[in-house]
């Protein structure tokens, strides 16, 4: 199940929590972000998102920097509702634990596109099951442990006491630090090699009222989540966004935005943009040519522009290069396209 093209990969808030759990100094922070496409100031201050390639690299770096194998569990236990943005606020303001779990499931995509959460209810249990968009590897395992530990910690905090009598499931074999799981989820069963990662709670928890319930606050936070989801729905494919950026302003003297500038406008790294466009079956240069060809036809429709003037406006060093590019785009010459010699 591929992630939605418009969904964010992972909120940088979670990456900051990894750094805080590791208690890193400046050199450690540099090592943590190495190869992620994110620098230390961005990690420390940004409320944005990191792509999955960068997030996965950061998690692998964290494993190498950690003194023990349970770094993902410890990070997740620190990720309480307030750390989850409007989604967490809406959960805190919910009337019952069932409602809070429903909020997390419904709005999870406002915080990450790496996995979705599904709430399932039976006569005996309430189950929050995770569905990952990527196959199991070291990074997905890290995020699985962190996400389930966070779910456990959040729901315990909302109730005002530790959860007990439930089952926490992991869809991979027990790691060599398995003892840490039994400590992190004390009072509950831990199962490895399960069909899917999930937090299963006794059904009796569902109707438990939350002391932090606030109807108005829940409505406001839910509206913020809905607005975020609507923005994600409206955000098209990356190739559409790139083309929109490239054609927003006419190119003047070759000033059409390049790869670096376009990636910066989309708040991602050039490497990530290249990869995303490849996934959509195109390349940046193809989109740039498309933008140039559109501007070429527009300028050729203006009587005051000669072919030479159009070539200069689009940044070509000579008219011959522009004519070759135009013939590649349209199979004819600029003069023939215009219908008269220039």
C-alpha cells in the first residue's frame, strides 16, 4: 500500500524527540542528522516534515548513537498527546477513551504518511492497528516500536493511570532487547511475530470518561485537523506542483527556477524532489522543458517579440539553440509555428 502522494512523511517533532531521548551534544546532533537532508537548526526549530528517506536514515543513526537497543521504545513513551499537534489536543479534549482513539485513527495522516491507524472494536476489545506503507526493515521496526509505545503512553495519560490487561503486538521476531518491551508495557502481554502491529485494550476502557474533556477545545482542534486534511487532499502530485512553480512567473533572461530553488519552495531537498518525480514517471528537466515550451508559445504570440527576443527571454545563449529546442518540443520551427518569417 503506497503512501498517499500528498501526505507528509513524518513530522520533525518526532525526530526532535529522538534527539532529546538520546540527550545529544552538538557533535551528537550532527551525527544524528548526517545524510538525512536536514541540518541541526532545522531539526531543533522546524515544525515541518522530513521525507521517509531522511527519517529512515535518522532512525538508523539513532540506533548507532544509542547506548541501548530500546531507544525507539523510550522515545515513544515520551511522545504524549501534546506532542502530536492538533490531533493530540483533540484526543485530550475527547469525552471518552474510545473517542480519543478514534481521533488518533482519523487524523493520523496529518502527522505522517508512513503508516495509517485503524480502530477496530469487538465485544471484548478495542484495537488500534497500524498499517505501514513500507516493508519491514530497521527503520520501520524503529517507528513501529515508537508508535506503539506512544499510543500506550498517550492513552495511559488520558486515563490518568497505566493501562493493564491489554496486548501489544509486533509483527517481527523478538529482538535481543525484548526485556525492555515487558518493562515498557508492564501489566500487559507483549506478542512478537503477530500478524500486524497493534495495541489491543479490554473493551471496558472504551467508555471511560476523560478528565481533560473540553467540548469547545475538541471542536477547535478537530477543525484544525480537518483543515490540514483538506490541504493534503488539494495538494496534487509533485510534478503538478513543480510545473505550477515553474510557470507562475515568466522566465526572464534564463531566470526560470532551477532544481535547488524549486525544491526549496516545496520545503524538501533536491534529492527528495528528484526521487518523488521519478516515482511519478518524470524528471525535473522534462518539467522545465514543458514550462519553457509553454512560455515560448506565449511569447511567440506577442507581435513585439522576434524569435531572437524569445530566445533571449528564455535564457538561450543563441537563437540556434532555441530553434533546436523548439523543434524538439513541437516538431517544427518557431517561425513556422508563428506562421510568418521573423
